[in-house]
C-alpha cells in the first residue's frame, strides 16, 4: 500500500493517540516498502518520536504483516 494523504493522516492520528496513551502497545503494522522510506524521512527530520517509529512495524507485504500480528496475539494470550 502506498502512503497517500488520507492514510498519512490516519497514521499520524494513531501515533498521536499512542503518544497520549489511548492505544495499547500492540504492533502497528505498516505494509509496503514505501513506509520504510516515509519512516526514515520522519526520523531524519525529527518529526515523529523515535519510540513511535519503533512501535510502527514496517513489513514488505501482507504475509509478513499477518506473521507480526499472529506472533503478537500469541504472546499476548500467553502472558495474559
């Protein structure tokens, strides 16, 4: 998925909610190679806190996204 204006707004909103403590620390998965470039630019500019970028897992495709979500779900179930 390419980052477009609406998607960028949604991502920024979710980062703001996470920063305010309204979103639990579950993985936030950004799918597609373009997100790595976007995150790198935000990091270089200091636009987004580093911890929010670390929380945002960037994966190349949907299979990897499913794997990240599945592993997080299994870990959450194992630890309550």
